[in-house]
């Protein structure tokens, strides 16, 4: 099964596709796009129209890539900018209406947990 994770960060959106295997997973595709949704407004507590346009354009592109690759499941997470912006939920809903990709806006604690788990999966940390 092919699965994808989309990390919708303040500066960069990351798309990671993996093939699930019985003994783990294998990354088969990755893409980074400098969306900069925080530019121009995040210090004032919102995502600008330009940021929204860059986000939706990037997510439409990711959607096309996912379709081409044959991804079966997608998890999209919004982090700091979407979490802190007054219009973060509205931006996530607009992306969903235009792409069909639902975004989970996660807490800072959940974001830290995902970073830890991803790092632990990527490198041996001497914890065993």
C-alpha cells in the first residue's frame, strides 16, 4: 500500500510517499515546496491571500502527484502557521474544498511527538 504524509509548515510544505512493507516502510517519493504561508501576515496572526493562494496551488500539485503515483491514504498536517493564524481553520477548509485533502491542524506537542517518532524511525538513537 502507498501512503503519503504532507507536512504543511510555515515556510515549506513537504510531501513524503512511502510503500508499506511487512517489515516497515520504504520512502518512494519526496518533494519540498517553499510555500511561505506565514510571509506578510503571521506576525499579525493571519495568513494572507497570497499565502492562501500559494498553499492551495501547492496542495493541488501534490494532489495530482498523489493520483499519478497511486497513493491510497493521505495524512496532511498543519503546524505552526495554521495553528496560530486566526484564519488557519478557514485556510484548511479552503484547501480541502479545492483538493479533497483534509488537513489536521495539530498542537505543538503533537508536532514535537511526530518529529521525535520520525527521527527515531530514520536513525538509530541508541535507545534500545
